[in-house]
C-alpha cells in the first residue's frame, strides 16, 4: 500500500485527479493491520477509479492533527481536494465498498 506523509500529502492527496481513500493508521493498531488485505484488494479492484494510500499517524502528526484524527483506523475520502467522507474502524470490504460507492 502506498504511504503518504505530511510532506507529500498535498500533492498526493489534495492534488490528485482521482478520489483518494486515505487510511490513517499506526503500526501498533491491530484493526489497521486487519484492514491491510482489504485495502490492497480494494485498490486493485478500483484501479483507475480510486487511489488508496496510508498515512502513519505517529510519523505524520501535522496531517493527523489537521484532520482531527483521533481513532485508528480512520478512513477519509478526498475528492477534488476536499474530504467528502470519514469512517472510523475496521470493516469488511463489502461494507467499505458500499460506503464509498456514492462518493466515487
């Protein structure tokens, strides 16, 4: 899964042409690790329609604080540079896909 940082968040997420699903994650977060295969599969299935990236909250406090992320995993969808959906907690791929459908 591609990772973004405080330094490249603006270019990789805000400036992206496609909608971007950002997982705010941490190495110490078991539900985040549980979501890794789900997000990888989703990224492969939605290639060309959705960009999927991760941001480590511990290594990137600027972006984490800017978007008021307090729980992991937090998923945020950005479209045209703006956050349009936020979801907290692990979920099955089917449910995640349903929650994303109206913002893609």
